[in-house]
C-alpha cells in the first residue's frame, strides 16, 4: 500500500491512531515474548537434568562398548542420533499441536477477527521446529559429551573423566543460538539482550550464593541433631550435584514467579486503566460563557466529569527559528503533528496522569512557557530551553520549552501535546473540553445537554471502550494459557531433577539400612534434604526475581515497580513444600527396595 500513497497520505498503525490500545497491546506482546522465552528456558533446564541421568545410567554400557572397540566419536554419534530422532518426532508433534492450537484460538477470537484470516505459514512451522531442535541439542549435547570420555577401565574401576572443557563452548553456542531464535521470535533485541545478560549474571550470582550457603550449613552441622545432620549432609556430600539442582530449581522458580507476577501486574494495570466508571463521553466546543453552567448541569445529574481544559487551535511552525519541516522526519509522529492544527491548552497545575520527564513545571506568575509531550519531543528533537513558534489564526506566538511531559493516552481523559503556562494564550479565542462517565441508565441526560447547550459537541465512545475491554479479556486469556505452559515446564524440571539422582540415592539408602538405619530415619532425612533444597532455591529465586522484575518494568514494560513483599515468605515455603513432596514421592523406591537386592546389583 505504501508505494501507492501520495505525499499528503500516510498509514497510521494502532500505536499512533489509538495510543490507549497500542500501549496495552505492546505490553501484552512483550509479556507473551517474555513468557515464551521463559518456557524455552525452563524446558532447556528440564532437558539438561533428564539427559544427565540418562548419561549416568549408560556409563557402564558405554564402557563395555569401548572395550569392544567403539571409538569416542562413534559413541557420541550412537547416543546423539537417538536424541536427533527423538527431537525430530517431538518437534514435529509440537508443530502439529501448535497448528491446531492456533486454529482453535482463531475460532475463539472469531468475533474480533475478519471473516477470512490468513492460515499460519510454513515459515512459522519451520521456525517452531528449529527452536525445538535447538533447545534439545543445545541442552542435551553437553551431558552427552561425558559419554565420549568414559574410559574402558570403568568396567573394572568406576571412574569417569570430568566434564570436558569443550562442553562450556557448546553451552555458550547453544545459548547464542537460542538467543538468536528468541530475538527472531520476539523481534525485540533489547528484551533478548536483557534476558540473556541478566540470565548469565543470575547463574553466576546464584552459584556463588549457593556455595556460600552450603559452606555456612557445613559449619552449623555439629550443633544439629542426628536426623538433621544426615539430611543436610546429603546436600554437602556432593556439592556439585546440589549446586546444579539448586540452580535448576531456582531458575525454574524465577521463571514461574516472573510469569505469574508480571501477568498479575499487567491485568491489574489494565483494570486500573479502564475501571467500570471510565469516561465514555467527551464534550467539545463548550463556550467560555457556558462552561460554568455545563459543569453545574453535570453536578446536578450526579455525573462525575474530568477537568475542564481550554482549547485554542494552533500550528507548530518553527523550532529555534528553524522551520519545523526541515527538522521532522518522514513517517513519524512529529510529521503527523506538524501537518495539522494542534489543540493547545493551558493550566496552572500539572495535569493528572502526567509526569515531568525533563525540565520543571512553572510557577503561577510565569507566562510564555510550554510543556511538550515526550514522544513528540523525541520525534522533533525538542528539549527544555528550546524556543517554539506557533501560528494561531493569522498571528504568531513564541514559547520557551519549560518541560517534557510523559503522559498516559489510555486514561480516556483529555490529553494534549502542548500545554502552556497561564497567561500565554489569553488573547486568543478558546472553547473548553471535558470528559465524563454516563451509565446506560442515564443516556437520556444527553438529550438534556444537547437542548441546553446546542453548540456543544458530545462524542460517545462506548463502542470503543467495549471493544477495548473485549481485547483485554482475550489478551488475559492468552496470557493465562502461557502461564499454564510455564507451570507444566516447571513441574517437568522438578521431577527431572529428582530422578536425576535416584540411582545414587537407592544405593546410599541400601547402605544405610544395612548399617542399621530404619525407614523412619531415611524418610526424615529425605524430607529435610529436599525441603532444604526447595527452601534455599526459593530464597534465591525471590532475590533474583525482584531484580529482574525491576529491570523489566523500568526498561521494557514502562510500569511502576512495587516490591512484592508477599513473595518473600510465600516462595521459599512453596519451594520447600513442592520440592519436598515431589522429592519424597520420587525417592519412595529407596525405602521399599530390598538392601540385599541393591547390593547384589553392585
């Protein structure tokens, strides 16, 4: 369409034409991209934990293959090919389910969409397939590399080479590939960079904190009872495994906290943005001599209206004595604002829902000052101290920029690009504008207003508000579905981490029972060990979640950050309960398996 436009025409997207809808959709898009990224991350952690147990269970079989003459590369290809086949099947099934899910979503949204909606393209299916394979191979390959290093002597001596250094290169490569895929999916390089950067810093900080907590626990062991010592020593005996499990649980809890908290705050923000009594009518062209009477009429009808603003029509023509057409860029908000008359107003107090982004608000006696909306100022490169020239009718007026304002276009109240200080526009003819809420049962009041004030124009925006609320409801449903995916991925990590150490726990439990430990002692030690894992993971998850939420709200979502104090007790306790219950259920075979049978298998 763009090549067919003439110089006086331009295309307006929803962000420019309807800022109140555009801001809500932009936040929803960012959240959906964030949730998708978190689900990918949680899935990767689950794959890594499950693959680790898979490789450890195949150490002995690999040693036998090495004794029979298999080379290292042959061993690696043998197991990798199985994962490739598994990945192809799983990714294909996932793409098929995604295709049907999209069709079902289109069916649910059919009342909001055109009759003919384009079917999902093959590129989207291919992209989903590539993400599935990249996540699988990126997180499964490092554990599989350990099989390559299994020594044939393991048949006689159970020794294994440590994780090869090249695996860290593979991890870095996989993270880079996933970062590129996330960027391609979200089309937001800033979000991708923040997530990857904060994620790497999170791993480093979490690792250091976990080692510190484990060392502190080790020093406190002598003062504890026998049951607590046995339970906590399970964490300390293999600190590397414990650290990896705590990191896995912490990352999972962080991802789930982010999904839930951001979702809740987004929905609350939308509800505050459009409460039930949000203004649904605008009154324009109220003459100055009728303004007091109009306001009194609203009060008599028990109608709550917003502030009355005077309006003068004018056009911005120069910035620092330079014609604005030489400054503005094509197809920008600035170009749209300079090709038409703007509604100019003045007020003594800073308008509601406006914030000063740069400069200062004026004093009561100051005249000849103007405050400019932030996005327009950025488009026209306007800053405090600049001199703006306007034409009002056939006259020109100069005003010095006192401040740059950040405002919310989604309040359904009068908003202005240019707000002047009192006394600047007094010499020019003006009318007034206001907005008010009128319930369905009082629609007959409109007839009274039109009869008493025939020169006033009243605009009804009920349909717009209804459409807006419908879109927000659908966005909320979509966000809830993504939260469910995050929860399922989180439970996958939980059970994968528990089963990753199951074999070792069975042998350890058999040895302890042989030495005289009863089932009650083992059960208590498992409860203490897994609950401690969940508690530590929950504490670390809260700290990291608050830091990430602050960064997201301030840098991406443009929302106010408020510390979630309820998370500090809830998440650690929830982590202790979930990990404790899942862990005890997962290792129940340790209590039921005969020690003699286990020792014979050794």
